[in-house]
């Protein structure tokens, strides 16, 4: 089964799984404009390229840095200013923002300022239209005028070393520090949430002191407890759930990093500024019990309200 867009040269076909996907109609659309020929668009400081048939990746050139973090912040700000209905969502990473769009809606109605839908010109594909919209939104964006997301300050209590941080000794040895000094150094810095990835609520934090940077484990562990604080390369992060993992674990927090029943499910959001507060093992256990009681009370209240 397929829907033929004869004028444009696009076929909207169902694949073997029943999902709709655009394919080129032979002879009706110049081959250079088919999906298989989608071109990377270089705009100097950034480039655009397709991710499948319903997404465009904005990639700011260069390495992971404060400059690119600000540019990603600015990109998100500009995309959020009255986006057209066909733009479904966007997902940020270290140097990229991926924009997802409804290709059928773009084909049918066009995009903001480009009404090349069913009743207009069909000289531009959905991909081209979205690229043009993105380019217009990003005109003039620079590190100086990008601004920053309004992140919240967040303090995460954690117990370091021992059973809570089995890799603290190795990290300290690589840094040429005692374990105590390693904890002090780690907790003395403020970290920035660059993105959420890997699993719900897993925040990738930048700002790790150079001296504490270390590679992932050669062989990932099959089990890392929820709340584990880890280091991998130049980044740090906290595991919201128990899972396999290859980061070097230096501590653990009793805080719940992700709860789908909270108004803000993820404790951390891009732009947040995070500091870690060291706990003794005794205080960790006390705080863990307090948080469990609070969670149980909330669940009971929620059940009665329901």
C-alpha cells in the first residue's frame, strides 16, 4: 500500500512493518533530490545533515567545549521560539541538536514562511524545507549572543570510596593523590549538565578537573548500583538505575535521579549546575532511610488522592 505524490515525485509507502516512509517516485523527481542524495549543508560554524527521513542533525563544529555548549543552548532557545506544528521535538547532545519532524505534515502544509504544501509549489523536499527553517532560525547565532539555559543549582549528597566507590583508589592513584584529597577535589568543583542520555535521567556532566580524568574500564561491569557516581574520560555522571556500566565508580548517592511520578521526573536537566556533597557512611544510611520514608508517604498520599 502506498500514497503517490505524483506532482512532487515522492511516494509515501508502507514498509513491511506497516510504517509509512517516503520513497522516490521513479521519473517524477530529479534523482539528485531523492532521499538517497540528501546532502550535508555546510553553514560555516555548523552543518546540517539527515538522520533518516524525519530528522535533521545540527552539528556545531569543534570539540566538546564551553563554546559549543553555549551554542547548543542558543540553538535550543531559538528552536523553541514558536516552532511550526510539523517540528515534533529536538534532542540535544554535546555538540549537536537533532530536530525531528513530521515529513507528511511538511509535505502537506509546508513550514513556517514556506507554504510549499499540497496547494503550493513542490520544488523543495520536506528535508530541504526543514533545513531552510533551521538556517533562518540560527542566522547570527554566536557564542557571544547565545545566552545560556536557565539551569537550577543542584546539590547531590554522596558517600565516596569503600563499598560505595570501588574505583576511588584507582582514580586517586592515577591522579597521584590520596583518596581523601581526590574526594575534596571532586567535590570542590561545580559541574554543568550537558545532556540527558543512555537511560532516563542519566545526566552527562562537564567540568571534571583535568587531574581526575581517566578512561572507562577495559571491561564493563555487569551490574552498577543505582545512584553510583562515575567518571569516564572528561565527564562525570550518576546512574539513575542499576545497570551494566563501564564508568569508574567513585561514590554513590541515595537520591532518586529519575521518578516518572514526579512533576519533573528527572532530577537533573540540561543547564543545571551540580555540586557534590560528601557524606559519611552513617549519614548515607540515615538519608537513605529518610528518602525512602518520604517516597512511601508520597505514594500513599497519591493513592488516596487518586
